[in-house]
């Protein structure tokens, strides 16, 4: 039950959003047991986002996971997400943050797992 939320100050077209969503579906498999089948992706462009005091292209990605993952798996996912945003949106990798939240409690379909 992963959720990936991408927020950027770059304009994101519907085509770019679809590419990002598709690529995130593949990238999430870096976490053992996670797949596109349970992945939710949120993409927000044109946000008022400043990094290092400027509004040059930047992004923050928040990844929420049911359960936990190894540091190695998270590092691999960070690499994939950074690559996706660099390739599709042209954001320099040193202007992308990726944060993680792991939880033992996740609700779906009116109940918790």
C-alpha cells in the first residue's frame, strides 16, 4: 500500500504526469512486496516551492509505505524517483528531496490492515 506524492514548482502536463505515474509503478518494485497494483500516486505541479532561496525547478517527493523497507531498498527507490523527475521534468537531481514515512497502520476499504 504505497503512496507517492510529488510536489514541484514546474508545470506538469497530463502527458508528463502519465509518464511519471507509469515510471513510479515500475520504480516501487524496488521495495520488496510492493507493486503498482496497490500504488497510489499524487502529482502536483505549479506549486509555490522554494529551495535554497530560489524558485528554480525543484521537487519534493513524499513516499508513504505500509510496513517497512531496508535502507538499501529505499536508496534504490530514491535513485529511481530522482531519475524520473530529472528525465521527465528536467529538474536537477540536487534540487529534489525524497522523504519516507513507514507505518504499521493503513486503512483501506473501510478497515485497517
